[in-house]
C-alpha cells in the first residue's frame, strides 16, 4: 500500500474539530501485519472489526481473537502498522477500521 488508497480509504471532518479516516485493510494470506497509509499526524481513537457476514449466525465480533491492533503513537512516513491479532484462521483477513485525530 503505497499512499492513501481512495478505493479502500476515506477521510472526513469531525464536528467541533479534528479529522477522521475510515476504510478497509486486506491482509494477504498468512500475514499478520500491514502498513496502513494515513494523513493524520496524531491519532486519539481507533476501532476495527472483521469483515464477516453475520447474517443468520451468532458470531461475536467483540471477542479478543477477532481484533486488529495498532500503536497509535507510531506514525512513520505517513503509515501506521496494523496487526491482525488472532490465532484462528477461520476469521476474515479483511477488517474495517476507523481512525480519529488531527
């Protein structure tokens, strides 16, 4: 991912100040981390969830093994490193995320 990808990432302005970004991270098979381009200089909020179809199922997306993590204090060359934090291979390799900052 070299640069902000307009097909998978979108930015927005927050009411009262600040900016946000949201989008999709696609991990390749077997990978656990990816460089996520960002235009933000400081991040104060991050959330993510796997891109799973829960129609007719009782999947718990809040379980610890479904998460994607990030060190919001480490923005290097316009990228942050996101990590797929799961030991299960039956969970989606695609995650949706939201960042808030300025």
